[in-house]
């Protein structure tokens, strides 16, 4: 989902997380994954998201990746990650 507009966490139970993603053009995905201290990994059939954070000085260092899995290929294709990542770092939002 290269046009992800919104990600909403719908369930958290222990380390397990389930979220719904909605794209700019109406695409939807249900992502499931694991949240551990300082990191979270979510995936569905095609989209994958990974986020990590750690304190650094007076701030926080954040790293993330996202992409699309293609069933016929072994690689993750990071479509639009750099552009969207830069935009999201400029306007971060808190997770529930």
C-alpha cells in the first residue's frame, strides 16, 4: 500500500498488535504484528511496516521501513518510503 493515508490500531493484547490501514485511493489492509519495547513490526498479505525508537540525548532517534511484498519475488519493494518517511518525520503523531 504505497498510498497509506491512515493507520489505526484496533487491538493490542500483550505483544500482539492488529491495525487497519487505509490508502488514499480506498485500498485497505489489516496488519498484524508484534510490539516490543522500542520497536514494532506489522505485516499483512502485501504491505509491511517496521518502526524502532530509542532515546538519544534530549530527543529520540526513530527508524522505520515500509514496503510491499510481491509473492513471486523474494525482495521487499520499498515503494515511496523515502518521500513518505520524510513527510511523517516532519509531522509525527503519537500512537495510542
